C-alpha cells in the first residue's frame, strides 16, 4: 500500500500556525513511508473562501518548504462528483430525501429544547413514503445513519474512541440547492484521492464518526485517522489571536527562517526522545506516526527564537545576504550593489553570530550598506570628542602605511599603537568604530575595518577629522 496523506485547508483566512503544523505532519508521514502528500483546497463555502486566501496559503506553504506532490485539488471543482455520490447513496437506500422546511425544523428543535432533550434531527422523513413529498419543495438528502450499535474510531493519536450511533442524527449530505455538505465532500474526496491517512486537528474528532458512517454506507475503505491536540498558548488556553496567533507569513515577517519554524512546529505535539534540533532528513526518518502526544502543546516564542538563532548560525552566508537584501535596501534607502554585497558576505559570519532573527540581522548588517558621509548615532557622536578626533587624525597616518590589511594585522597594530601612544585600546578602538560605522556597537571593529578596506576606512576617518 502506498501511503497517501493530504492537507485540506479551508481558504477563509491566512494559513495559521496549527494548519502549518498539520501540513508538516502529513508531509513528513507520507515521506517517511515513501508515499505522497497532497493538497486539497476546501473552497466549497464560496461566501467565505477567497482567492486571496488561497494565494496566501500557497505562498506560506511554499515559504515553509511544504510543497505538495502533484497539483492541488480544488474541492469546489468536484461538486458534480459529490452530487453523484449522494445519488448513489439514495439509490442504495443509504440516504433519503427530507422535505422538512426550515421553520418546521426550528420548531422541532425548540420542542426538544423545551423537553430538555438534545437537539437533533428526528428522522421524520426517514421512512416516509416519497409520494407524501410536498410539491414545489426542494429536498435535502440525508444519510440513513445506523440507529443502533456504535461507531468506533481507531485513532493514531487518541487510541480507540467510541460513539453510540443513537447520538448521531441523519446528517445532511446534499443541501436543497444541490450543494454538498462538508461531511460528504471530505469523504468523497478522501476516497477519490486514495487518501490512506488523515492527520488533522482534534477539532475534527467528532466529524470523524460521521465521516466513517458515510464510508461504511458506501462500502469504501476508510482512511486511518490521527487527531492531534490543538496548539495552546503559553497560558494553556487554545491558541487565539489574543496570544498573537498569526499566519505563517507573519513569522516570516518577524524574521524567522522556514527551517526554524519547521523544526519548532515539529516539536509542538511530537517528540523523538530529547531531540530538540531535528534536521529535515531526521524528521523524515523518524516521523512514523508514533510519538504524537495526547496533551496539547503550548506555543513558546522564546523556544522558537532559540531555534531560529541556531538555524541562523547554520545558514549559508550568501543565502543570508540574499534574504536580507530587500529589507536592507528598504531600511537604508541605498542599493546593495556588488561591493556592498561582497562586504556583507565577508561580514556575515560575525553578524549572524549576534542575531536572533532576520530582522535583527538586517538592522546590524546595515553598517555595510550605508554610504558616506555617515549619519552618526547619538552615542557615536558622543564618543567623537575633540580628543578622540585628534587620536583618529594621528592614527589615520599610521593606517595609511599598514600592511597587510587584515583583521589580525589591524588588531595587532592597534594594540601596539595604543601602547606606544599611552592610550587604552578603547580610546583608539571606540573612536575608530564610531567613525567607520556611525555607531557605538558593531561586530569586531578590526574585522569591519578589514572588510571596508584601506581607502574607504581612511575616507571615513577623514570625514570625522575634518568635521567641526
Ligand atoms: N477544511 C478543514 C479545515 O480547514 C479540514 C478538513 C479535514 O482535514 O478533514 O479545518
């Protein structure tokens, strides 16, 4: 058997973090078993589904590196097939037409409520003679659900869960306008797409019983379900906007790397021993459906940030330059030309050591992009006293003859020069830093100076020495 999984988002908003995790789990499970991972856009609710939301889902999934196998399936395009299956159920006697009007049904529910009973459809058209059908009324099609016994779900995560059939009423499969309900379309699509395993949020657990009933009525093999507890906020309540539950793209904007978010989401509700840092290859090798927790995991931004710090350090320097270039150009209003790009690449090793996010990195990397004459930050301006300028003026002459121009040589020179001139290293290094970077903080200053090169460094010093 080839394992086939799917992610089936409803495009009614952005791809939230729980959806991203569902996509990841399904993809890993399929890859682990050498199977296929499919994407189905559940866009049957035309009023709430938008093309913008569909595009945002594609975008977020592709940024996260969770591309699907084959073309995504649009559920709304399969409407005819859903209606065909409803007809098949009618023909086999597993479904029937119900002509009850909305008013009649709300009256029924009011009576049930008044009698303290649960509100559910009472099966009034279940055994009624079709010749009783009122004229001019478009019926709905309902499943003739079993009334005795129980429906059993063998869940990958929850274990065995049982519901008495008496608790499930005859659900609607096809509305009076001919449109399929969610229950019917999901079952038909999962069957036609040959889905073998469904991993999804446990908010769908009760739906699973109804879906199993439809599978049984059709004598189709049902998939194996795994219902994963929803993600909670740090306070233990279900993750909501209040906790800053955002779309996956918001994490991109906050400067998280997709590999960090993948690793973080993987560990939210799934574990492999004490492993925290898990590569994509390890994830595929280990994600076999076991290790999924029954308790809801709590979203912890500090943990995500710690992972991001790790993945930033591990990332390829030139790729990081590419990732931050658009933000750099926006922040500095300067163009990242070839020279700036090569300086960024050279400085990246030190820059990334100090960054937690790409946003931090973009800020700290701006020093290699800003053009002369530099605007001094307040703290840098304070360092550049007349005395400091005098130190710089003298140092500039010494630097003009220094060979070779490397970070090590510059540092050795600075130590010797400071000692020879009765200066503390800071009395030389701090003004140099301010003059060359415009700031009082930077990566190791002699590395920065080495990267800028002699001419640029001397020009920057000159700008300061000559300013009044
Ligand atoms: N479309 C449903 C949702 O976005 C998921 C359906 C399913 O996974 O079965 O919640």
